[in-house]
C-alpha cells in the first residue's frame, strides 16, 4: 500500500513536491522517475518483498514498461506461476506481476487481478499512459485534465501542488449535502475527478483520454439452493481471508462488536500462525459509558474468546478537538461522518504494532444489513398486495395518525432511494442559500446513473443494495477508511468485498437476507450470511440485533466541543455565499438546547467549512 503521483510532462521538482505531500501514505521510501513526457512519483509502504528489488517506480526487464502501484494483488502468486515460464522475475513483489501481466494480456490484465489497487503504467514503446482502479473502489485515484496537462494522484492535495484553479463545484456541493457523500466521478473541486471503480483509462500520445469499465455486476438471477449458496459463501470468504493474510509485515484486525469484523477475526484465527493482534476504539463518557460503547464491550468479549493480543483505545472530545484540522486535511474533501476521527486515532494506535489490518466492511451492502433494506422490502411486499388490502392498510395508518408513513407506501425507483438516503429538503433550504441550493441535484444524479434504463431485476432490494455498494460504500465509507488509515501509513484490507462474493451476493434472493415478518425493533438482517459464518460467531455475538456504530458527537457538541464548533460556525467564519448564516445559527442553537437532533447537518457544515478554509480560502 502506497501513494502514487504523476503527470504527462517532465518536472522533477514538481513530482518531488507531490511525493512530499503524500509521504504519510508510504513512510518507508520515496522515489521518482522522469522521462521526456512523463513524471512518476511513489511513496512506499513496504508490505510484500521488503527488499530494494520491490521498490518503485519499477521497470520490466526490457526497460520498456514502468509502473507505480498502490495496493495489493492477492492472487499474484497464482498469476506469477502462469507468467514465470515466459518472463524472468527479479523480485517477489506483486508489483512486478502487474508489469508482466500487462505485457502478456495488455489492458485486459486488470480482469485477472483479485485485489485492491490503483496504478499507473507508462509504455515507452507507444508513449501511452495506462491507469486503473480496483473493481470495488477500495483504493482512490484522482485526476485533473485540461486537454494539455494530465495530473493524477492517490490524494487530491498532491494535485493541488500544481497551478490549477481551486473552485468549489456547486453541483457537487448540493450532492454532498443531499446525500452526505460525494459520488464518483465528482469531487468537491471543480475540474478534479475520481477514476471510477472497476475502470481503466488511457492517455495516448495524441492527448486522447478514454475511460473504460472492465467489470460490473449484471447477473441478478436467483440461485436455487440455499445450502449450496451458504457453503459457497463460507468457502469464498475463507479463501479471501487466507489470500489477504499474505504479508511480509505484521497483520492485525479492526474489531468491533458486529458480526462482520467478528467473522473476519474468526477466519483469521483459523489461518494465521501466531497470536492475532486486534484493535478496538471506545468513547469516554463517565455518565453513561454503556450507551456508546456497547460494541466496544462486545469486542472485549470476542477478543477474550479468540485469545487475541487485544489493544483498546478510549477517545474523548479533546482528542477530536486536537486532531480536527488534521482529519480535514487528510480527508481531502468534506466528510460528514463523525466516526472519521475515531478511525484516524485508532489507525495511529494500530500502526505502533502492525502495518496491515483486516476490517469487516461491506457485509451490510452485500447481505442486507441496513434497516432501510428491510423497510424497502416491506414496501415492495405491500405494493404486490391486492388493492383492497392496500386501501385497508392505508386507512389504518391514517387512523393511527401515521399519515406521513401512509404517503410513502407507493414510493418506487429513485424516489424510494431518496426517501431513505436524502436529507430533509426543508432543513437544507434553510441553511443553504437559495441561489446555491438545487432541489433536484440528487434526484437527477441518481436517475441518470441508476434509473435511466430498465432495472436489471424485479427485486428492488437487490438493486438498492447495489446502489449503496457503488455509491455510499465506495465514496463515503471506503474513502473515509482509506484516508484515515493511510494518514498513519496503515493498510486496511476488506476480505468481505472480494469481487467473487459480490457477484454471488447479487444472485441471492432477498428473502434469504431479510425476514419481512420480524419486528423492526429487533432487526438483524443478513440471514444467510449469519448462517454461513455461524461457526465464527461466539454466543454473545450470534443473536445481537443490528446496531450502527455511533460516536457521542451529538453530546460532545453540547459540551467540550461547543466552543470549537461555535467558532467554526460563527458568522465571521462561515461562508455566506453558500450558507444562510442566520439559519445555520438557529439550527446550531436548536441542537444545543436539545430542541432538535441536528448532528448530521451540523457536522456536514463543520467539515465543509474546515475543508474550504484549508483548501480553497488559504
């Protein structure tokens, strides 16, 4: 895992500046190479083949191809065995496997890789640049192209070392506040984009830039055997964990109280030689330590169950306050999620002991772990009922005073997605200036991306989970985790998000994931996933209901963080071109008084303003 930087002209001084900016991603070594029409920079976090032979930028033996690579190719040994009869390898690294895979299969080499990656390869024979990103979008890759200069990096802040405009993308501003994440290919910066997941791009010698998607999930047909599918889930998951334990540096596990990270630990314990190191974060709260630390205490029991070398970190509001500017800088873009600070601090703690951690990301999106899928499933079930039954349910809800719920019963398509994901328009219209706010921004974006063609399945919840996997998971969750872990030079791997498991999950009937007849208060979801990994789940985890991971941030805002947030949101600091400063203050005061719970909008504004002050204003 590393940081990569580059552009399509020669400038050693500028590529060095980019490397300096992303040095946290690769603290072990930094190097550059400059050709006639190309500059490559690399920050190395040595994980596989720690010798100088694994250093980058790396050439092939013919000195015709040169690569910079961020990530891991988990099946590199199998690919190397295929290629070694034809090519002479100089190292034991997965980087060199990419070079010879490209020589052998050209652009289709990316279809051979099982891993998390973003890389750039320069072909001296054709003067073509080839860049690619992994299927699930675990590793980020940003670029800027004005028709002349093509600049790319693992992080936006390195691109900003070039003399390029620093402007807010107003369309994306609206998407961020409506969806609470910034969907690809956009960034908050006008002119800077993300290379989409599962895509590669080429820049040829004539300056023609093209992007092509090389993998996507398009088979939603239902599998027929529950038992066979359950076994296949278990086998694929174990194979993924086994491959992702390959490392020449110490490996640990981020452990929460949920079933996903617990399953990862269970599988790791089965295949890992030695005592597994686990890492958990909790929150200081002397008045009510149980409220926000239920997962923390469950993780303690799980660590004891598996006999791990367990490391715990308790953080308080002062820790967030002292690191707020650093968190905003490392994120590159505004991120509304208050858990970013907890991940950032836990990663710094884990880095003292390991170079790699495995996490439980992706289980909810693949196997139906969020309550919104359950409620959507109920809506889909309702809409298949006879009209007379629908009328009776609607009348009952109205009689009970649930007119708001009754009005949502017939939602479908993008409107149903927005009902679950979008922020309240009435609140956004208050805090965002009317000449900036675009009511239909999120609706238009999601319609164009996901609903502009016939849905690939009549099972709406399958498509809902795919939209979350391609959107929220990549551009909020995985992006946040990458930035916060790599800030400490720590690599996180995500074994549940093996592309083979993703393909299988898309073919699992929704009723094998969700039970429409369970109580919403005891929602658990992920039925077949729980069944497949049951042997890895201790008794104290097995029957736990679904519980989101929350911080005490709402409480901290009313206490030790009050003055800090007050300053950030003050009329003298808040950007009046974008925000109605009077309404922002009212929303803030309503939260302070306990009149309304406004954490999401407040933290979204706070992080946007910190981003603006650091990257645009300064």
